[in-house]
């Protein structure tokens, strides 16, 4: 016989009510707590880290020969770090040709300045004959001599005519002076003969001869007096033409100097462009980032103008998560919801998680190559959360928990059971 039976037989019945009440109280307390307590409802998504900006393309404007490839795919580079060495032979040749052309213009400017100043000689120093300029310098010296000789010949013609007119004018003045002196003598002689004629000492014919001689002198003097201003005017015209010859040469020289200066300015701009083109031998990283892809791997290879040599994924841009979300969770997620992101490369129990928020949800569901249907979700990572974290690189895989709201603990417990029961009650 058991003790229980002995207790009953002895009139002692076991009191189970305190235990029952305790169990009921615990159950009621649990349901009250689970019904009132709220927990975060999370939507899970998986994806990877991507930069917010697009990949930066590294291109060369003119093209050329690839002398050196200084980076490799996957390498981290800083902004301004050299990536490739490019040689543009055509640009170098054009630069050298334009430099010679500029020196030739400088020599021409020196020659024109000597002409403007009226110098008799133009000789260039040996320094101006170096670097392929000997022939150009010689030609400019010969041109100076030729132009000066031509100018001197033209001036010589005018000077000869000027001398002739000057001599003629002096001769006319001399003749005028002589004729006036001779006329005075003839006039005196006429006066004497006139007195003698009155007294009958001189015949009438001799008197008339003296008078005719004076008249002849007057005619000759009048003719010369008319010729002197004409000759003087002709002399002034010759001198004017000679001055115009010099002025014309001066204007031509000044005009040529202006053209040379204009050509020098244009060539100077071209030289700057050529020099810039030649100095673009190195291609530099436009941003801090990772070399994602190199499109040319042969040193000594030829690239065309505008060719893409590499792609760089920026690291300074804000990082975002591109994740896949199950289509059944679409109704729980919208823009602005917070998210907790775990990077699978790091132990979240040690390194923690990153904070972020939903910035974009695809307008429609997408399908991958395997046929799986999903929504694409983009999560912007909080810069303060990223700061101080372990290095994060584009392409790292992540697990994202999107906080879609609060639900009670009771609902969280019974939600799977309700889903199972709903599916179980459906007709097969």
C-alpha cells in the first residue's frame, strides 16, 4: 500500500489547488506580458556593399603608346596616384616643330625691329642659329640686306633727283643774281646814252640798242624768276616723295611687326596646348578607390584617342547596401525604415553592426538567372556608423535586418502557428 493510499485511508486528501493556481497565474502572467511587451519586427535581406557613385573611368584624351602599367586589378589607389605612363610621339614632334616656328618668329621680329630703327646691319648671334635655325637665320639676314639694298636704291634715285633740282635751283639763283647785276650796268649805260642823245652826242640807234639790251635783261630775269618757284616746288615734291618712301617702309615694317606679334600669340596658345598634351604622359587616379578593371595589359601597346584604360570604384563616396528582399515582405517595408547591417566578413559579436536606412525599393519585382523573384532594396549606411569600422570594400556580402515596426511577443509566437494552420486548412 502506497503513502497516498495511506493518506486517503487515514482521511488525509492531497491539496493540489495551490499548484494549480500557481500554474494558472504563471500562464495568465505570461499571456499578459507577451501581449503587452513589444519587440522589433525584422525583415531579412541579403546583398552586398556598393559605392553610391558610379565607377570612374580612366581615359587618355589623345592616345599613344603605353610605356608602363603601374597598378593591378584590385589595388587600392589614392587620388592623384599615377596609374599609367603614356607616350605620344606625334605630340612631341608637333611641340618641337612649333618651338622652332616660335624661334623663327622671334628672329623675324628682331629683323623687323632693326629695319624700323633704320640700322645698316643685321647679324644674329650664334645662339640664334642653333637647333635647326641656321637656315632660318641666314634667310632673315639675306632678306634684311635685300630690303635695305632695295630701299637704298629707291632712296638713291630720289636723292639724285633732289641733288639735280638743288643744283638747278642754285644755278637759277646764280643766274638771277648775275642778270640783275648786268641789267644794272645796262640800265646805267642806258641812262648815260639817254643824256647824250639829248645833247646829240649819241645817235638814236645807239640809244635804242641800250634800251633793247635793258629790255632783254628784264625778259631773262622774269623768265628765271618764274622758273625758281617751279624748281623749288619740284624739289619739295622730290623731298616729300623721299620722306614718303621712308614712311611707307616704316608702315610696312610696323604692319609686319603686328602680324608677327599676332602669330606669336596664336602660336603661344598652341605651344601651351602642345606642352599640356606632351606632359599628359602620366594618367592619374581621379579619386581614391579600388582598381576594378584594367582594359589594357600590354606595355608597349597602342591606345586610341579617348580609350578607356581602367575603371576605379570610389572609396570616398558614401557606401550603400544593395540587397534582395523576399516578395512576401514587400508590404512591411518602405523608404526611410531603419536597418541593421552585418558584414559577413567580420564577426558581428566582435565588430558589431552598421546602421542604415532604406533609400530605394525597386518599383517591381525582379527575377535572377535562377528564376528567383525578389525586390531590390538599397540601404544607405550611416557615415558615423561606418567611421572607425574595419575596412569596408565594395563587393563585401552583408545580411540586413530591416526594422519594419513593433509587434507583441504573443503575436511573434503565434504568427508561425497561424501561418501553418492557415496553410493546413486549405484544400489540396
